């Protein structure tokens, strides 16, 4: 099986994006994996610190590794938005394939120091354990929560977008493998529509900084923006809020219609199905899969 780094490289060459989907529970994992399997696409499961503490760090690794081994399938685990060195280290020690050190709230110099420390640790661990661990970092502000928002959060503006020359400096100083820029994207979904992406800036940043780019806050972005962003240099896209909304709605509907049902595996089945549909639609878009050739041309590698 190829490494995550190799899949990312391949995605860039093919001008497609790998889907990164967050989970809080087993239902979401099943829904996401069912969708990915249909197209035989590599997939990344993300766990924020909150999601990780709910599922359990080692439990999550065991789940992902079990699927990978059983099906010989390229499913990877990423520590999404980990805020300190210890938190990144614990995730990598447990067996995560990659982690995001999120130090955007610090000054640029402090962000660089902390990110560099994580990169060094990942390199060392990769060597001793014969793995290829990736470190991603964020530059520029994109908000913090995967929620449905009434309006665009405070503090997000043209001024907080990533500047190409800053991105270059940051990558050179830290040695990160992936960069999450601020290019009009925000975490969460804004009622009435998310802002438009600055596709030109994506292209400039990718050309200047020299590492693959990850788009956070994918929920609520228009199909056209996604397609253009991928063409401009995005090779991985994070979706979380959409899955949460789908899960919640399916659960509410089922409970309302079946007030006497108490078997969790029956109550939660519609949630698995609706997550699968949500993810399937995103994967088709990110991988430029047209309905007609889906089953004829499935092989990713
Ligand atoms: Zn994010």
C-alpha cells in the first residue's frame, strides 16, 4: 500500500482532493468508510482533541488499523487541530499517520517554534518506527468551531488570510509537510451561505510555499468553489459540520417516528446511511467522478 504522502502527491498530479472526514463515533466511521469503498478511494479520518477524548485515542487507532489490515485499504488517521506539543506527540505515539499542530493563536515566531518541535518529533519517530508521519500546520485565521453559524465569525477578514510570502517563510522555517491556509474558508457552516474562496490566492500560495495545501472548513462551500480550489492546488479537503448536521437530523427523525425503539443499532442505522450519502456526494465532487463512469472507472491506483 502507498503511504499517505504518496497518495497526496498522486492527488496533486491528478488534480483531485483526498477527503478528510471527522468522526465522534463508530457510526460516522462506518458511514464514511462505506462511501469511500464504493469508489475505492483513499480516505482520511480526522479526530479533533474533543473527538479524540470522546472516542479514545488508542481505540481510534485500533479501529482504523483493523480496517486497514482486514481490507488492505488506504484509510488513514489524522490528529485534527491539536493545540500543543504533548497532544501531537501522544497522537503520533499512539499510531496516528499525521497530525495538525494548530498554533495560529500564538505569534508567528511562537507558532514556528512549536510547529518545528512537532516536525522534528515526527521525523524522529518516523525513523525509529519506520513510518512516514506527516505534520500539517495552519497559517492565517479560519475560525475554530464546526457548528452551524448565524454569521461569519468575528476576526475573519481579508487581513487574516494567508499571505503567500508568509506561507513560504513559515514552510521554510518549520519543514511542515502540509499547509492549511486561510483563503476565504471558515470552520463551520454559515446560515445563508459560506463566503467565496479566493482561488487566485490558493494558486499563489501553492506556487510560493512549495508544499501541498489542505482546505479546512469545507462544509458549506459551493461545488464550483471546490472544483476551482482543487484545480488551483488544494489536495485535501476537510468536512465535519455537514456530517454532524446529517447525523443529528437522521437521529431526530428516527426517534420521532419510532418513539418506542430502544435498540441502538436500529436507532443509529439511518444516521450511518445519511453520513454515507453525504460523504459519497463529497467524494464524487472532490475526485471528479461523474455518475456514468463511476462503476466503470473506479480504480484509484
Ligand atoms: Zn480545521
